C-alpha cells in the first residue's frame, strides 16, 4: 500500500524530534488512523457550511481593553527553565553558515 | 444542598493557583499555575475547599466524552455542559472548540448543585454565553410527566438492552417516549478525531521549552532544534501522535479533504440534533457502543467515543450515569441542562431505585 503520510517529514513541520524507531511505529499508527477517518469522505456535504465551534447562543466576545491581570512577571520568570535577572535565558545557539 | 465546607477535587488540567498543571505531562515540568481557573474561583467563593484531583475528581474536562465515560465506568454522574455554559479560563486547552468543564458527582442532585456554581458568563472566556443560569436544583423535581424522551435508533443497533429497559422504566414512570433518528452518528468519531487532532496540534504549539516547561539538556544547533528536541522529549506517545496527525491534517494537501470535510460533517451532526429536538426535550441512549476496536492503532479509543463524540461536536449538553454494562446517557439541546438533570434525577429516584 502506498504510504499516505511521510511521518518523518511531518514531524519536522510539527517541530517534534522522534527517537530512532519511533517514526516507524507512528507510521503504522497514523496510516491506520487516516484510513479510519477517511470514512467522513463518504458523507454528502454538498451545500453544507462548515461548523467551526459548538456554540449556538450569542456570545459577547468583546470586552473593554483594560489590563485586568495582576503583574505576573515574577511568576512567569520564576517558572522559566532558566532566567537571567528580568530576562528568559536561552542556550547559546550558533547556526552553521 | 450546599457545597460550603466540601472538599472538591479538580482534574489536573484545571489551574489551581500555586499548583502544577497537567501532572502527567513531562512537557510541563516545573510549571506552577499563576492563578485559579474561573471554575475553581467560583467553587471557592461558594465555600468549597478545592484540591488537586485523584482518579475521579468532582470537576473534569470533557472534550470528546472523557467525563461521561469515566462517570459511567466509575459509577457516578458526569455532566458535559453545553459549549459556552462554563468558563474555560485556566483550563489547559486541548480541543478548544469542544473542551467543556463539568461536574462529576455521586448523585444527580450533587451534579446540579455543582453546575449551578460553575456555570455562567465569564469576561475572561470570550466564548461563554451571557445566558442566565437557572436554579438547576429546583428543576430536578419536575419528574417525567410532560417530558418527551427521544430514543435515537442509531444508538441501539448493537443491542444496549440495559438502556432500553431503563427507558421502558422511564415510560412507565410517565415519560412520553418517542423514537428519533440521528442519521450521521456513524461519522461522529472520525470527524471528532480529525478536529481534535488539528486543534490539539495548534494548542500544543505553544510548548517550546523557551519560557516554561521542559527544555532539552542536549546540545542544540538551531532554534528549531531547541524546539524539536524539547518537544520530542517532553510529550508522550499519544500526544506526539495527535500533534503529527493534526499537523498533517492541516497541511495544504489535506485541509479540504479532511479538516473542512470534518467541519461540514459537524454541521450535519448539529442539524441532526436540531431536527430531533423539535419532537423531544431530552434524549436517552447508551454512553458507549461496547464494541472493541484495534487498541494498537488507537482506533479502539475512537470507537469508544462513537456515542459521546456527537454531543461534543454539536456543542450540546450530555449527562452520563451508570446503567447496566454501557451506561445511560441523557442529552439535551444547547443550554438545556435543566431538563437533562430533571430526566436523570427522575430516572435515578423513580426508575433505578
């Protein structure tokens, strides 16, 4: 059977590094899932608009543009993998030219 | 019933200030929630003591039926509120168009009490609806008299004799039972899988090891490498599979074929319910089809959601409670929690007792 999904390539797009062997396992699982979900193609959707969310009632999605959250800077920096004073610290990355 | 003084556990995807989130996920190691989720704040204001949950918390999040299936299996009552009924502020986003926080309780009355506290408009969740919150506890006492209970035939193809008998009991107790049809039910689990993977892959894109969560200790050669290694190490197998599947389904080649198609199927499923609720107030059906799929492919899990995914896709409310092998599910239209709780209470008190 021709493979529908190139797992290694899509994992790259998704920015997920895979262990050796993981790619082959996922290949089988994802082929199976795609085969399963393919059945939605059988539904007659001519003239049907897509539904993007489950909400039926009117919502008031707008609010005043005011700051409501307290200052969470210390908290945010406190849970960072590494910090440097008031900055997030990242590893030194030097890319090849 | 009053929740003041009660100790209530919430699932680990609901933020409690000062506590970790998403316990099982290595990607969020070291993360501490800076604030309470709105549902937590509301429960606290009502006098409850809120703690991190065990196996069966009092507040759970139902995307495709998780709360309902664990309730039915665990012998309690689980309610998935209508989309927009309960705030998701502070709830870890997975399937944003379907995530719904709701009560898990020992009895229908407890579920009604909890929902009344949790529900309502929240300026911090733009998708909560400004719809008044009725007194769900008062609604419980209505009984079956004058209540039309729809029985969708597609849910009974594999038997479900226990649920059928339960519905017969409801009819004897005064419910008007009508047969209805939800013809697109068979597509629901597949449509849910497509939309859930797509939304999960998008939601989980924020975890990159830069500002919080797991960061790889390995040498990295580029920023993309830092993201990819951190994510590869931090996410578990199932999450990685969802992310890769979702990324693929949202790619140019698949977008129309799978993602938009699933959203159109979602419309068909929503319309099925709109039609059916013209002739009934609530519906009763099993929670699970009971069929076993291929666990290795994860398809077993998908088919497990065959009977719970439709309500999620339609954004309507659904309650699950124990009944025989498969569990009883009671569905209502959007913001129809009152009648759902009323029917479930009447079943619990008059039929099952």
